[in-house]
C-alpha cells in the first residue's frame, strides 16, 4: 500500500526500457517476498501467477504501468483534451 504508489507515481511520467523495468521488478519481487516471509528467490512465475493455477496473483509492474497509461489515454480521449510537450 505504501511501496507500490511510491514506485508507480514517478514511473508514470518517465520513459523506461523493458530491461530497466525488469531489473526494478526483480527488486520489487524481493521486497514482496520479504514482506510475505517467503524465500528471497521465490519463483516470480508463482509470485505473479494467477490464483486459479496456484499463484499469488500479484500484479506485475509492467501490467500496472500499462493499465495506468491506458487509463490516462482513455481519460484524455474521453475529455477531448490536448496534451502538449
């Protein structure tokens, strides 16, 4: 509840490479494991996997950022605003 907004907020306005995002997601996974009292090298496939197949159903950083960017795009499209750089 505290960590994710602190990471997502600055990433919303930045351009990132998938390699850099993967590195950040690895560090975030270690923090999740520490908070959940799991082994530090717990498989990320299980950590981010859906609950229906035995995963912990934690949203990946890339999925969260994509959702935020799409919501922002849809909001500005609906409001018919103009974003200028």
